């Protein structure tokens, strides 16, 4: 998909965004190249705007593993090994990794997020569909899922929100201890089907 400054203006892009775009792509550029540029210059806000206004694609990015500053992709991200970034991960569709997924800031997917091991973000974790991890799920701020949340070990965040059910400590290779079954944070929405809720606000009171 080829994007020009006229397209951005039509979508209501800010003046700063159009200037950055013109400097990098004076004659226009391919959608994914623009998202890659957003990652290079550390502008997840620009990438989020593009994914929201331009939308997702049917493209699939397949990688053995990935480690870098940020990763922004308009389609689905499939990683055989681990996915680790210094800042943000954003995908127009789903994110799936055979090992763990880790971001210094946020992780966001238009569809589901799935990891064979743990999922950890310094900020928030947000998925349009479900969030599933073989180990624990940890966010510095909130966890939000359009469907349910399922973790082999514990779940931890300031706030937890989903439309369906929440499972923590469902690891199948052994019996988890109480800490490994904990759901730490304020559950704002969702039915806790498995796990022990520990609201840190109660401890502060």
C-alpha cells in the first residue's frame, strides 16, 4: 500500500507528522516502510495513528527471533523464538512467539497475543482478541483483552480488563504454588475462572 502526504492530510494527520513524513518520504512511501521508519525514530505514537487510520493488512511477518528497538507491523507477526524490544511492539493483527515476548514500553495487537513462555511489558499490554502465555503475564500498567486472558503462571498489572474469562496458574507440567496462581491488580472486568486475586489496594489500606 502506497501512502502520500495527501493521504495523510485527508486522514487528519498532525503538522509534525506530515513534516517527518515529508523529510523521510518526499515522494510518498510504502505503508510498511513508513512503520519501519516510525520504529527507527522512536515514534510509537505515529505508528499507532497509522495503524488506526490506515488499518491492518493481511501481510505476515515470519521471523526466527527478533531483538531491537521497536517493532511495528501492519499485519500478523509470527516469531519462532523470542521477541524482545527496548521500546514498543505494535501489530495490526496478531502477535505470536514460540518463546517469550518482552517490551520496555507497551505491546499492542489488533487481534490476539500469544507466547510459548511469558509476556512482559513496562507499560501496557492490549489485544483486540485474547492474550495467552505459557508462563506469566506482567505489565507495568494495564492488561486489556477483547476476549480472555490465560497464563500458565501468575498475572500482574495495575488494572486487568477483559470481556470473557481470566485464568492464572494453569501450567500443566506441575502443580503451581499459590504465588504462581496469583492475579495481582484491580480486575475491572472479566470473570476469574482460575487463580487467586490479590488487589494491592487492599494491602495499602
